[in-house]
């Protein structure tokens, strides 16, 4: 899929930029409702193309304009969604976005992805978000 290929290429380029000390964010004023609609449509298309159901919820008051790096947010959502799909043979993938206000009144976007996939056993959950770690290497061969 185009979404996966774009994400892989961006991830590889970002890795090189990080190693070279040249990584930077491109913070711009963005129409958040339009960006959210674009993100959700991309996720929905990919999830449904894999014969899974897609669920989406949005909570909180969405500000019209915010400052963020729209490419990085799309990259994060794409990675989370593709991982959920990768380990889900049947059922659904759910994307939940919630707009929170922190102490200073700046909106915070909370993202949650849930799926009906195989899950992560309790004994391997401590390895989550560690660099280059996979709980069970045999799983990637099946999925």
C-alpha cells in the first residue's frame, strides 16, 4: 500500500537524519479538523483494505488552528495503525483521538490505537518501546 511505503521511506530518511544530527520538526499552523479527517481517511482505507473493521472516535473540543508537524503526526499514526493491522487477522482496528487541555491551556492530542490482534503477553510488555526489540521473533514470520 502507498501509506506503508511512504511510512517506511520516511522512517529510513528520519533515521539517517537522526544519526547525522540533522533531524528537525517542521512546525506549522495547521487546520486541525482537516488534518484529522485526512489522517482518519488514510487509516480507514488501509485497515479496510486488509478486510478488518475500522472504528474511530474523537473526543474533546477540536481547535480550528494549531501548531504542529503534520508529517510527523501522520507518520506516528501510520506506524501505530500498520502495527495494529500487522498483528490482527480478524476483527477491528480502532483509532481514538482526544483533545485535552494541559495546565497552560495548550491543546494536547492524545492518540490511542486498539485492535483485536494477538496482544502482548504480560511477561513481554516491559520490552515495549525499547529500541530494536521484538517480544517473539517467530511472530513476524507468521504476520
